[in-house]
C-alpha cells in the first residue's frame, strides 16, 4: 500500500470470525492510520495490543488510539466538492488530484485538514479530520458554506439506508460472532500475497468451507414492503427436534426512498447460488412474506456516483 493511498481492511479473531472492518491509510513509510467502526477504536486498540504483547512482543511496533485528537466529519453528496471548494484553502479536491481511496493533508478555509476520499454511502464523499479543538468551528463553517447548496446534517439511520442500498456490510448487523469474511463475499479484501494472517487457519477448516454455509444476499419482497428485522426464512418440514427448518435470516432491512420500496440484506444458505429464488418469511400474525433473492447491491452497482 503506497503512502497516500487507502484500502478497505478486515479484522478477524484467531477463530476466523470477522470482528471489525474499516479503511486503512498509509501515512508514511512506517505509519498507518486504521479507521474502525463507530465506537470500535478502543476495542480494536486492545485487540492489537493483546497480540503484540502475547505473540509478537519482539516487534518494534507501537499502537496508539488517536480518536480523541481529531474531529472527523463526512461531507457527502453530489455537491460535496462544491461545498468544500466554497470554503477556500490550498487543497485541490478534483478527481484527478485526489481520486477515490486516497488521502491528503492541506488547508480547507482557515483549518488544517486531513482529507480522505472514502465513502460509506456510495456517493461522492470526503471525510475531513481537523484538530478536535477546531471541530465545532469547522462544522459551523461547513454549514454556512453549504447553505447555497441546500446542505443538511444527516444521521445514522440515513447512513444505514444508503450503505444498505450499496450492499455495504455493517458490523453487528451482518456479523454476529459466527460470520467469516467469505460468508459476506469479502474474499476480494483478503490478501493473496500473505502467507498467513490472524484467522486464516481457522477459515480453512472444513466446516468453515462448507458449501451450505449461510452467505450474504439481497432480498426484495414481492409487494415492495419492508421485511421485519431479524426474521428467519423457513422451508417446508421440520428438523430432528420438531422445529421448522430455517434457511436464512434478515440482517438489515429498510425502506429505500431512492428505490421507493423495501430492501433487505440477509444471510441465506447457499445464497449467491440461488439468485431469483423466492423465500418465505413467517410473520407474528401467522402469515408470511415472500421475498426474492437478489444481488445485495441495489443501487449504482458500478460505483459511478462515488468515482466522480
């Protein structure tokens, strides 16, 4: 990973299960900055320290939690670049100077800023880190510069809907402590050049490579409604315990304003091999909802919106 570049990374336990994900940026020849999930920095810091102290105690590697040193704000949407340019400064934020998955230091307006071209929404997006003491002032300056463009703050529910439209996983939703990256179609994020990594041996065990494992898919109800969160897909018959057979469950479900229908992500037995099949999800009133297995990427599958 060259200096100035970013890459999506995964953090697994020694048992192979996915525990966190985020973007890693190479800051210099010997320094990397690891973004974690929201609220996950302390946990991942402790995870790294544990392995450094117990397994790799002789490495000259140092880990520090720098979360509180920065205020980091995402500026997202088709007009994100225009808003930042309105603030002035010495940074070239064009696609050519700062393409997707790169970062740069500079000044935006009156603020020293570190800008990452990363996106959890699928839209043109900049994540800007400024010194924590300047966070409020930078926020207020952004809102003022964005008024002519109709800027508005957005919260986690909005972010969750946009990431689901793009098929981006959420730790704690698509993961539950039993899921490995391969279940989520994240094989591409696992290095083919490394002889080993934490969790690799566990992921190669027979039961981890079982073709019947539940894997990530998208789900669309036949009537456009929103599937209940956490509901299980059932098939005819019962198991050896006399219980209904399950073949998947919903992990994330929302109404998509963009698509004007309900969308969901779920883990389904042999899911990617069953595109187009219809599953049945029971409801509390004794009925059921039928949903078709589709790609988990519902919107802009080629990434054209974020690569502008």
